[in-house]
C-alpha cells in the first residue's frame, strides 16, 4: 500500500501529529538552555554541601535562591541575628514512603536557609508548597 492509497483519516491524523510535534519543538527551542543567574548567585551554589548535610531524610535537590534577611525570617518564622543582609534558600523535594490508600503521594519540601559567607545553616523548615518558583533565576526578594 503506497502513501497515496492510505485512507484520508490516517493521513489527517499523521498531519496533525506532525504539526503538534513541530509546534512542540519550536516552543521548546524558545526556552533558555540554562538558567540565567544574577551576579550574586555564586555563593549560594557554594553552600549546597552544607545544606545537603542538614537534611537527613531522602531528598532530591530542587533549586536555590538568594533571599533577603526579612524573607528568611518570614520563612523560618523566627528572628535571625543580623549577620548578613542576604541568605541562600535551598529547596529539596523529600522522598517520603508512599502511603497506601492515598490516590497520589503528597509532596513535601525541605527549605534550608544558609548564610552565604559563613556557610552556616540558619534553619530548616518542611513545607507542602514552595513559597517561590525555583525554576526561575536567582534573585533577592
């Protein structure tokens, strides 16, 4: 059976699938290949080993952001000694064991606030929803 002998419905389906694939490729190529980081973001990537050690349960790295001291205080719900004006917020998705009876697993995240200069962990908080998008560039709020 040659291509011209194919039924009209099959050719139409193939054309729609090809157009969808083409649109998907075009849209994917418009997104940046890597995250654009601000100039002050380098210290936040240097504190990742300290943040990794602070969270003891099974985890997957989710992202990092540079945040202000006021934002860090509001996330941790406690006052922070004024050692620095900016802090690093490192997010991990926690890998909790799946509970039976639930239709889908609930997501939990661990937020670790770290001082970038001393690389000291200021605090950890577990949350169900992230307060920021960690898919965008690192910024001070």
